[in-house]
């Protein structure tokens, strides 16, 4: 039995994803966050995970495991958007961004201080 069969995600990756970067990693099944992180580092620096849990991840997700790559992604919103990625508000029937995680520049965190 393959990981994809075991986790119920036996589906192909999108055509733009190179086959050598496709993995099936259970990101929520580890006993601790330390165990999860160690497992991710063993898989590779960058990979496309078909075993993503939740409807917002249908089709898979890109996973970055090195701080340098993560920093580049976070600092290049024109290429790596954070808009609507967490999906928390959708899970409760709403449509608002999870601040600050789902904001891309030039959006900013609303100030509650009087102007």
C-alpha cells in the first residue's frame, strides 16, 4: 500500500509540478512538532505534498523546509501570495483574511488606534 492510498489521496499532481518533487507526507500524524519537523527535513528542501489535509489544500501544497527558502517566499508576495491560504474563515462560513497571515502588500494590518 502506498502513502497516497493509506491517506486517501491517490491523485496525480498538477501538470506544472515536476514528478521528482512530488511526495506524500502526513503532516499531521507525527507525535510532536519536533518529530514532524525532523521528518520534513529528511524529505527534502522543497517538495510538492499530495497528502495535505483539508478542502483548501485539494490537489496538494508546496512545502519549503529551509529558513532561507521560507524567508524568500515570505518576502516575495508578487510570486508567493499569502492571500486566502489558511482558509480559517471559510471553515466557519465567513470570507475575511486571517490577519496577518493572509495579507499581502500593499494590504496592511488595520489599526485600531484612533487617528
